[in-house]
C-alpha cells in the first residue's frame, strides 16, 4: 500500500485534525444515538467534521490527503468495531475519488468542498446497507425513503460545514496562522 | 466506547495479539449477519459472553440496559412487522452479537498495542505515527475545547446558531494548528523521519494463545454453521 509522500509535518497536521474530529464526534454522536433516527448522528456531526476536514485539505492539498485523514480516523475506530472502520473507509475512498479523479488534488476550494461532502455522504450508504440486515422485509421500502431524506440532510449540513471551513481557512490565512503553499 | 489509553495486560484476552482480536471479531460479525436461524446465532453469542467473562469486561449498567433495550426494540418491531417470533429473535440476536463484539477489542487493547500490531501489516510508518499522535492528543484537544467553551461563557456569550464556526471552530482550528506545528517541530528536532525505516521496541508477536483463540473461534463458527444448515 503506498500513499503519496507526505512529510512529518503533514502527517502530524492530519493526525491533529482527526483528533479534533474525534473529540467533536465523541460529544455529539452519543447524544444523538438514543433517538434512533436514521442518519441523525451523521447529520449533526457532518458540519463540524466537514469544517475540520476542509481545513485539513486546505493545508495538505496533495492527492491522497482525504484518504489519509479518513484512514487515521478509521484505524482509530477499528478497535471499536470493524464495521465502523468499513463505513469510514468507504466514505474516505469516495471522497478521495472525487478529489483526485474529479479535481486532480485539493488546490481549489471547490475540490475541497466536493470531496468532503462526498466523504460524508459516502459513509451513510455503507451504514445503510448494514442496517438493511436488521430491517424486516416489510419495512425495507419505507425505511429506504427515510434514508434518502437522511442522505439529503447529511449533504446539506456537510455543505454548510464545508463552506464554514472555507471561511475559517481564509481568516486563518489572513491572520498568518495557516500557511498555504501556492 | 473508546479504546484504552494504556493498561497492563491482566487477562488472557488482554494479552492476545490485537490483530487476533480484530480478526475474530470480524469473522463473528460477518457470520452473524449471514446466519438466519436463532439457534445458529446462539453459539456465537455464548462464545462472546464467555470471552467477556474471561476478559473481565464489565459494562456500565446504564450502557448494558440501553443496549438490551435497543435489541428488544428491534426484536419487538420485527415481531410486529412479520408476526414471526423466529424472525424477531434473529434480528434481536444479530444486533446483540454485533454490539457484544465492540467492548472486547475496545476495552482490552491499548491504542499503542494496536499500532504495534498494525506495523506487521506494513502500513506506512507515517500513518501509524499519525494514529498514535491522534490518540495521544485526543484528551488534549478535548481539554482545549472545554476551555474554549468556558471562555465563551465567561465573556457572557451565548452560542448563536449562525456563528458556531466563529465561536467554536475557529479557535479550535487555531489551537489544532498550533499543536501540529509544535509537535512536528519537536519530532523533526529529534531526527524523526516518516520515510525512514523504523524498528519497534517491543513488537507484539503471535503466541500459542493466539492460535488457540483462533481455533476456538473457528470451532464456534463451525458449530453455528452446522446448526444453520442441519
């Protein structure tokens, strides 16, 4: 397995973005889980995660950056469950495919936003397929509609988060906190 | 449930290789999703309960009750939908088995043991280092987030919905960037190079107990398969 050559600084930056993402998820997801509404956890978590991922992509910029952050997150979740690992990896692969093949990297804000939204949307169908194994046949059709609504909600909140992320990146660059290579 | 931050191995389950635990959990989860007869699912659940007993894994009563309530809700929903108790038991047991695998790895494996175990899979060294950094800095970032929230309250500010990114995410991002710069500088100052070949002080190795646990898991899986297609 070979990722593009990242420097120590880039690996550390990606790791800390993931740590921040994990902190936010560890607060938000347990609050939403008891409600048992399909996609609610992802919808609530998406703006914060997307915002942090856009900041990460704006700094890293290389093809493979999305996959790197998703892999770090997924490997940390591997201990919790291989199932969660597979959801996150699916999202990461989709986000990376959009960024790398659609935009050839993450240089433009458009590429960063598209990749992050694809990542958030990609995680949910994997979870949805898994949930079908716990859904009685009679409920599959109505639940599929609920999942479609959830996917739209995830895309919307993720887009809002990604746009907020772009604004934060601009402010951080203006303040001299974030160095972005031309 | 988040993995251990560091622990001394106390039971045979704690001493197992992390990849053994993950592999066995994956096999049990995969088979539980493929089996349909409740009778076939029961050996898997019994095996997991035995592992939890051996590993002295205790779940908080609130967590346990919540989990059982969710499984009961799924089973009751299935019973209402299909009117078939067998189908209800199938969905309830499936969910219980998938949930029961979670604390086994999470509460008996430290993050650094997982990373040492993953080193055997020849993943990039930088990726493994990044997993460790993310894990080590989880409590630091959590503490910083609490401070951001306290500082905002001290200033008498209430979080406006439209300004969440400015009030919460902007300071969090600035702090994260500061930490990243400092950690990277400290690593580079100590001559750390992600692209250099790295050795591990004490890499976990596969022992006889790992082989035995794989054999025991295979036996339970076989029993479940036999009960399914008998």
